[in-house]
C-alpha cells in the first residue's frame, strides 16, 4: 500500500479472510522503517473499545472494501498494545511476530 491510499484506507470497511465483515477502519498507521501505511486499527462491536492492530501485508481493495488476510479470531487474539495512537518499537515487533506465524 502506498501513501496515495491513506484516504481510501481511512474510509474503508474491513473484511476478514473468511468474508466476515469486521467494521470500519479506525486509523491508518505508518511503518517505522518505510513511512508507508503498514497497519490499520479495528474495533469489533459497539462495546469493544480495544483497538486491534492488523498489518496491511497481503491486504487488497475490492471497491471501498479492504480485505485482510487474517481471520477475525486471529485478529481478536492478537497481542494487546498500550496505545492506539502509535506502536512502540517493541509492540510493532511483537505484533509482527504474531502475524508472521
């Protein structure tokens, strides 16, 4: 994903790899090394205030829909983060390791 797609990402509806609608993208986060969009955050349901970081690796658009390469369960089970504003280097490493399994 390149910088030109940030607006599209921020307005996208996210879907998991099994075709389950996850909801609207909360925020787009840039990778530390490249400065390109590398992560999005999602919240599931009305009462779930936890932000789930999901990498954009392998993601693609179909119209205004963002299709991710992970299941809702995989995303739900991802490690917690201290902030939904910016990942620390340690959090980014931990999440990257989790999603690369």
